[in-house]
């Protein structure tokens, strides 16, 4: 049982991510001197195939029985390295990681101190690794089914993909109908297809699908459990008589259903920027200054008149509420350039005599067919002027504007004050109708979902994906995935693509039928147990109980989630939490205090 | 010229050349000043001839560009720095040099004698002596009988300009009537330096910050109230007066009204004058730069018999009167068009008979414009403080 | 019911022996755990099932070499087949209640017999007293009547007893109430009605003197306690616990004799603290010098962590310490402060949950949010 | 304002011109070697450890004085884990867990709270500086709070000076 530790240490450069702040070669050399270390190396990318091959080769050639990888957070690649070691017969639980990227190189600029810290973190990992014991990977059965939060185009796409595999999909929508933001749009870009043509069949399929259960005017009010076995409570949304003490932002009412599912998809969408936060643009002061979403509604109605008159000069103002640090929205909303082009074109079609001008900072027409659509828009006579409109006002003040600032009737033209940066001249541009191309923001109540599901959010306030490139639909929480604009601004094709990706990721554990669970459960040493049963008192899962025959504690490994509360409570140290034993932790402490 | 250094220091690399700054710049529409192209020059052309840019003196430091920049660049700070280059080389317009020397020598831009700084309080000597005594006593803890809770910083223009002096008197009278007893610094008060900094004279500004800061702190007042939004702005943001609440008088008066400490008699009781229609001009240093929009309006609305009407350009879109940033002492490159002319026309169009302001500079520029535009029969310009004083329930009414 | 055990010929000890013997004969209990005198004069607890052996019983012997609560636990826990009477001092009763919470004892089949405690001597002192001519039991019992709990001339009670402010028996099934009693005319007793009936004891009016005498005893002891506490507190603040307990030889006696230290094998006697030789060398290098035996501070701090909330203040740890360290006083000082924090009084009530296995969601809401 | 030329005359007259820095600009700190405290941090896997990772992905800088040990739950921090480093000379111990109500294991942080309060009271009682032990609730989304906490703790311990236990051989 007791094996002499033979440890291999692998220090990753992560390109320059680590190497820029940590002297990687130096710490690798120092690691070679640590007790139990047989070989220590550094490599550009340990997670790459050659990096993993290096570990495998060393296991074979040096008879390693423990592996320490000093690289990114174990949350990122522990699985990768465990799998690599396992392929060569090393128990995956005898792999330990030193987090020298997220918790060292990315947060410290002083290279000598970051290097010193990295060395200590590696010594700590080596000390723990030397004491690691092999564990058996355990699995539990998965409850089939997926809860999808949000019934917009992303949520519906996920629901259908899940349901088409024959598994139950539960679609939770807070509004009275499905469709989300897309239902508020007129036509798509670049195809100019009526939105209803693509949305209505989708909604019908969702509603008719035998495997989809739709909860309208509902929200998720409680979530327990883990990947494979979540318990989700669905409650009414926005009902009167919301119980006191609940989070007012969630507006959750009476419980409607308790669901057991294997995965959860968050598809809660976005909020539209409210241009009352850019008061210089006069929105709500003038009835002929409207948002792009209000424009969509007018396009659906087919009525562009202002106070009964057909506008002769129509202006579009882009980047309203986007790319703007002072508003806390540094991001580009990604759709405004294209929907503005689309709206400008539709205005040209509906009002051929009108002059249509788009004021822009940059034109970003990157989606498939986007640049071509932009070309076509210009060729149809839409004028593009490079100017970020600074102010909108009316030249002649109508007498007697009340202090109440009520929007005035009448449709006197407004003046757009800007600098045409290509002319290098300040301009005052008169327009009869102004469309503010408002951007996307995180949902104001995203904090409710954040708290409920324990999801981190990025600096822009949108939900944070597990990895920006490699795990774009995963979250920090296993079994919870992101789809659509709740993760960041997207157009419809990107939203649907991400929704389909999220659906397939969510289906992996469901189709596999089981998920690996915490192998690191708590174990009782009956010899030491005095039978005080304090472990049973503190166990939140009723996993610990006194054995009737022996009077000593026993921990049911299936129920145990490995929190370690029992181990701390036991004064006899008769219980140890596997993989986090006192011996291992104190060895780490010793290495760190050195 | 140390362009590279300035570019880094002011973090101009964040600029995306969108033009929102120049687009919103009130003087860009009438002179060749284009702050966006100046930034662009700094980014791409290290050899700028500052002397060729006399339009730098046109900036009013209204800071609309700073408030609106989507990338947190502070365009006006570049103008201030470039003015600094000119100041360093001694190449400043003569009138401006005189103002700076006045501040250096006498502590005020008009270069009037320091000992005359108390003349504003003519007829209120008793109040002034009490106020000075309060501020002085508070400095000497051992003999302090009364604590100086509130310090009133009068400011240069209200101290010396005969048109503005009544505003300061009205302020002191109103506070005393409401049971507040502010202390003042008397002749020890010096220019706050707000415009000194904005004219590019960083050295003199630093000196003023040090001297005034020490003097202000020595009084130990908990609140500091100013007549001018310019003094208010610099004390609030550029002095580091920790532990002292810096207030513009409109904030304090609005608070007094709100707390019921300041009440007005119904117009019938007070005077038989006809009802007035008032429009309010937001000073840049109070509104755009400090987001104080509501307090002045709350005061006007509390005065019985006053009807407040709004101009189209108000609050965040208020038009600069062109009196800030040293422009009181420099004409600028376009003498013909004045923003104040436009502004008083806009005020007149509302049908108001009174244009209310809350800034000494605005009062002077707009009143001047009313006369030049021949609107003096129709429109009078008054400081909010004067309106409060005239309509207030004070025991003694001036004029 | 309150009653009186008759005393003949002023022989209180015989009266108690007789009472215990009656408990056996009337089959109130199947056996009795009681201090007994050995042929060589030592005093040790024994489990007695034959009443004849009770002639050796000596529950009034003023010596305490161990706390009998764990023994009561041993004979009661996990499906006992017999009803056992256990004669315990107040500190033993408190320890027993803590052990019940820790599932190391069960009250189900125990009949607890509490006896007011007049103060006890360390074994060595008691031995010396015996050599010196024996203990004057009459004088000793007289202190119960008056409430002036003084030790025999030239001798001192155990450290723990001197600062014990809870020497009066409370909450037992049967209580022998010595404080304030005129023992020569009978021993006041509180007992269940059915037991009294079986023993043929009738009700007797309450003894008026006991509450006042207890009050007097508690006041005097509290005063000495506070004095001692402030002395220890001052030392702890000045020297730290590492200074106060610097001479620890790590014999683990304090842990062995502690009635609530219930682990089968103490962690500090396990392999965890048998370090590799190289480890000692490393530590010596790190600090320049390394105290041996090692981990003494960790031992005491860990024992404080595990047990201080349950410390019932019998002071046997101090009695057992070969280095004469004030372990018990340290535990009591820190214990009082920590117990107050959780409004917990060890040994008060078996229904009171141990502070560290329970929690409230809404408590110390500011902690962790700074 | 160190240059006397600046104080003497306004720069618009003064020649040669001096480079005056406004007084409101902070002066750079002196480069004296500072005491660098060692902090051992026990972070729960689900909240604070992930929060520390988020500080990393967000590139929020904080002092490198903290060395992190990952545990599954703040409720599994054994008092020994705190005592051992303190007695061995670490300058501070940080315990990081999920905010009340957010524990991945339902109630681990509530237990940790009681346990830590008891431990700190015992340390205080034993004459050992308990202010070197910090318990903080930091969620997975509070990268900034984690960085701020480490910065604050480092400054606090720097102010306090080295743990006397570091050189106390008799402990």
C-alpha cells in the first residue's frame, strides 16, 4: 500500500502567460531538489498534446507514481492531467496542481516575488502529492432532463435539441409568452426575412413537443444539488402577494413545480440600454427621438410618420449605450451596426424621398454576409457620416415649456450636434426622425440568477464562461451552461449556434447516464472512533451515523459529498477527508511557511 | 515640446477619435478650436507648435468634452496642459498675465488691494465682524467659545465686483436669517485658483492650494460653502479637504428649505409685485461638472409667486455662457459671436421675465449680453440668491 | 421528596453506607458505583453489587484522584443490562452530563446520587494526612454545617477545589444535602417519591439553612476564583499561554485525567506527531533552536479547542500535572470567556447542545463581511 | 512645490520656467525595503478559491504575500490548520468561504463561523494575537473583493510587524 513517492513536476509557461511573470526555468530547477521529486521540467504548454506526452513518457521511463503540474487553476485543467496520468497507470488522484497562473503570474507584476511565490506553491503541491493516496473514481446515476431558464430564441433552441433526443426539457419563461427579444423585431439581417416567419414555427414546435414542458410567467426560485442531480423549484413570476423576505428582484411567488434534472441552461438574455441615461441625446424630451427597438415596432406597424407627417430627414445615431466607459458599458453590442443598416434600408424602401443618414464611430459588419449588406445599404443611398453625435436639441424653444419637463407634442425637427470627424468640422444636422441605436446590457436582475446558481459574471456584468475560447458555453459550475446574450451580446445566428452548443454540452452527462462524483469522501477509522456522533450532528447529508453493533461512526460514501465538516468536528481525528487529509494539509502548511 | 510625455500622462491613447468632444464643444462652433484634432496631433505628430494654436485660449473649461467622452479621456485637460506650455514660456495674452499677477500679488484677479476684500459687506459690518471672529477664534482652540461649523468662502468676484457684491450680502443675510452663522476669512481669503489651474498656471495653483488648504483646515469647519460654482468645484475635487463637506450655496439653501428652516411669506403678504416667470440657466461648473441640477430648481419652485419655465437646452445640455476657464480675462479668437448672446435669446424665447443664474461669471456675462442684445426691457438676470433674499422672510430687505 | 436519613451514634458515614445498602436491598439499583477504601487505606471507586461490601464504602473521604464520570459512563453507555446507582460529587455530575451529550454515558439506567462537596485533597496530600494521623471526619463534616470550607490545618485543598464555585450537588436523581445540615441528627436527602416509598422514608420539612449556606460558600469560592482568574489572566496576557505552560513535559496526564477528554486515542499520541528525524532538523534550522518535546503548545491549544467549551472545572488536570502547571486554571479562565460567547454552561443540562455542532443562520452577521 | 523658483513668482513671469507639479498630485513612495508578511490562506473550492481565480482572469493585481491552500469548504478548516502556521511563524491566516446562505454544502460556512469565533477567542485568551486570523466571505464572483482583502490584510500585517512566534524557539 505505502509506495515510496516518485514525483514528476511539470512547470508550464502557458505561452507567456506564466513565463512573463515567473522565472519558469528557475522554479523547475528548484522543484527538482524537493523531497520525492524524481524529475522536474518546464514546457511551453503543458495542456498541449506534446506537454501531456512528456508526462506520460516520464511516467513510463522514471516510474513516476505522482504528478505535479504547475500551471493554471485546477478548475481549468485538472481533468486533463488526471486523464493523462491515468492512461499510464497512475491513479488520477495522485495528480496535484499548483495554481501559478490565476493565483500568481496574472496577479503579480514583480517577477522576483512572483517567482518566489510560484516556488512555494509548487513546494506545497509536492508536499501534498507525496502524501496523496490512490482513490477510486466514483460515479452516480444522472437524472435525465434539462431546465432551461429563459424562453427566447436561445432557450427554445436548447429545449428542442434536448427534447428531440427523447429527454425531457423544462422551459421556464417569466413573461406570458415565448419568443423573448426576437419577438419584438421586424425583419432579420442580412436576409430581411420577417422575424415572425422563423419565430412562429419555432414557438409552435416548442409548444407541441411532447418532451417540452413550458412554464410561463414563472421563474426558478430555488436550486439545490449538483451536475447530474439538480433539484429545481419553479415558482410563479411577478405574482401579487410575493412572500416577504424573498429577494424582491426575483419577484418569485408561490412554488409551482419541483423538478429533478441533470443539467441547467441559463438563457436569460439581455436588457436594452435606456437612453435616458444619455440625457444629452434628448430621448423622451422629443417625440421624434426614438430607440431602435421602438423603430422595429414602427416598422412592424409600417408607420414611420411623425405627428402625421412623413419625415424627410431620418438620422440614425449608433453606439448609444455601447463602447461607453462612463456608462459602465465598455463593450460593443455587436448587433447595432447591422440592424441599423437594416433599418436604414427599410426606411429607404418605405420613404424613398427621405434622406437617410447614419452617424457612426466605426462600422462593424463582421457577420456572415454583413459587409455585403453594408455595401448594399450604401449603394441604395443611405449616407454614412463618421460622427459620434454629442447632443440633440431644438433651435427654437417653444414658449412655456413647463418645469415638469413633459415631452412636448408636435414634431418640430431636432438638431443633431456633432463633429463630422472626416471633415473635421462641427455640424448641426436637422432631422425629422432620429433613431438611437441602443445597445445590449446585462439583465438588471442578473444578480438573482448569479446568486441562485452561484455563477460568476465578468467585468461587463454578463455571465462568465468557463474559458473564453475552449469552454465558451460552460460555467464555473459543472452542469450549468450558458446560451445567448446572457453571456454577451450576440446576433441571432450566434445565439442559435451557442444554444445548440449548450444543448449538446448539457446532454453529455445525460446521455452518458452517470457523472463522476466526489471520490474524496470522508472515511472513519473505527479504531479511533469513540462514538460521540458529533459527525452525525454536523453532516448535512445524513451520511454519518453510529453503527448499531459497534457504536462507532460509519460514513455512507454514496451520500457523502466530501465537505469535511465531520473530519473537523471529530476531536479524535478518527475521520479523515480523503484527498484533503490533515497530514496532507499540514504538509502543505509546512512547505508554505518555510 | 514634451508631447509623448503628455500623451502618456493624460492617457490620450484611449481616444478613438469619435469626435463626441468637439461635437459637444460650445466654442468649436464659433472658433477653430478642435480638441479632437489636437488629441490626434498628440497621438501621431510629436512636433506640435503650440504657439500656432492661439485658439487654445478659447476653451471655457466647461468640461462638456470630459463629461461626454465614452473612453474616459479628459480632453479639456490636454488644453489645460498645452496652455501650461504657453504659460511656461511666458507667452500668455496680456490681460491674462495681469489677472495672474493680480492673484499672485493681491490674491484676486482684478489686482485690487487685499485689504479691500471686505468691502462687499458694506452695511453689514456687524455680521462680518462676527463671522471673521468666528473663523479666527475657531483656529485658536483654547479661546474658542463658539465652534465655526460653517465657513463661507466669498470668492474674488463677489468680494470686489459691485454687481456681485449684493449676491454675497444676500447670502450672508439669508443664512443668518435661517439661524446659520457662517464664519469668513475676511482679508485673509485668497483666490481659490480654479481659473488659475484652467489657464495653465499649475505652479501658482499649487501654491494657492497649499496656502488656502492650510488656512481652510486651520479653521476646522465641518462645512465649507461658496458663492461660486468655480470655487466649489476646485475645493471639492482638487484640494483634498478631507472631513470637510464642500457645498455650493444652492445645496445649502435647498437643504434649509427642505428642513423648514427657511420659509417664504405668501407674495401678498410680502410685496404687491406681479408674479414673475423665471427660467434657469445651469452653470457648467455646477451642473455638468457636479450634477447639481435639482437644488437650484427646488429653490426657485419654493419661492411663492415664481413660475419656473425651462429652456430647451437645460441641465446636461445647458449652453456655456463662455465665462469660465479664464475667459473672463481673455477675449478669445472670435469676438463677434458670443454664446451668451444665444443664451439670452433662448431665455427670452421662453417668455420668462427673469433669467436666474447661480454663478457670478454667468451673471456678469449674461447680464452684459442682455444689454448688448437690447433685451433689458424684457429680461433681467438675477442670481438665485438675490431672488431668495428679495422674496424671503428676512427681517431686513435690501434695495 | 425531601426526607432525612437517620444518623445513629453521630456516625454519618455508617448512615450513608446503610442508605446505599438499602438501595441494593430494595432493588432500587442492581449495583452501586461508590468510592471504597482498600485494605491499605487508599480510596478508589468500585462497582458494588453485594451490600455486604459496602462496609468499605467511604464516600466522605476528602480525596479525589480521578473524576468518576467516565466510569459512570463506562457502566452505563450502550445497552446496559443493570440499573446502577452512581455516587458523584458535583463536578463529576457536570462531567457526566457533558459525557451524555458526547454519547459517552447514558442516564437511562443510571440512578445518580449527588453529594455536596466540602473540598478534596490531592492523593499525595491525602496520603500525607493519613501518615500524619488521619483525617478528622467530624471536623470535616462540621464545615458543611457552617459553610466555612476550610482545609485541615497544615494542608490545602486541591487547586481546582479552591476556586470551585459550584460545590453543591444539583439535578441528581438523589441528592445528599450536606450543606447547612445538622448531620448528627440526620442527613437531609432529596429523592423520588417511589424510591422513598421503597426505602420506607417519610417526608420531612425543608431544611432552611441549606440555601443560605450555599450562598455563603459560593460567595467565598467566587471570590477566590476571581482572584485566581485575574492572576492567571494577567500572566496569560503578559507571557502568553506558551509562557505559563512553558515547563510542560508533554506527559499528557492532563488529558488522561480530564473527564471530558473522551477520545480513545489522543491525536497527540498518534503517528501524526511522531515526526521524521529530518523534520526536527528542518525546524531547528528554521527557527535556530527548536524546543523538545515538540508540539507542546499545539497540544495545549488543540486541547483548548476541543475541550474548553466543555470544561466543567474539576481541576484534575492541575492535580495530575507533574510540572505543577496551572493547566486547570488556564482552562477555566479561557473556558469562562469562550463559554460566555456562546452562552453555554457545560454540565448544566443534557439538553443544551454543544456549541460547535450547532449554529444559527442569523448570528454574528457582521463576521466575514468586513 | 519643492522648487523655490515656483514659489517665488508665477511661472508666467518666471524664466526659465520651472516644472511645477500641482500639490494635489501624490508623491511616489520611498523605496525602503519593507517587511513582507507571510499569509497562509485556506480557501473553499467553490467560492473564494474561484473568486481568487476570477481575480486572476480579470488581472486584478494584489500583493504576492498570500499563499493559497485549496480546501473543499470553509467548514473543513481544522483549528490545527490555523494554529500550526501561526506557531510556526506565519504572519497571518486567512480563511475564505462562501457568504452566509451560499455554502455549497448548505451549512459549512455557518459551522466555520462558530469554529473560527471560538478559536479566535481561545487565541485571544491564550495571549496569542488573534487579529492575525481573518475570516472572510468572498464569493466566486468577487475577484475584486478577494484582491482587496489580500491587499488590506497584507497592509494590516505589515503595520503589525512580524509574528513573534517566528523567532520563538520555545513554542
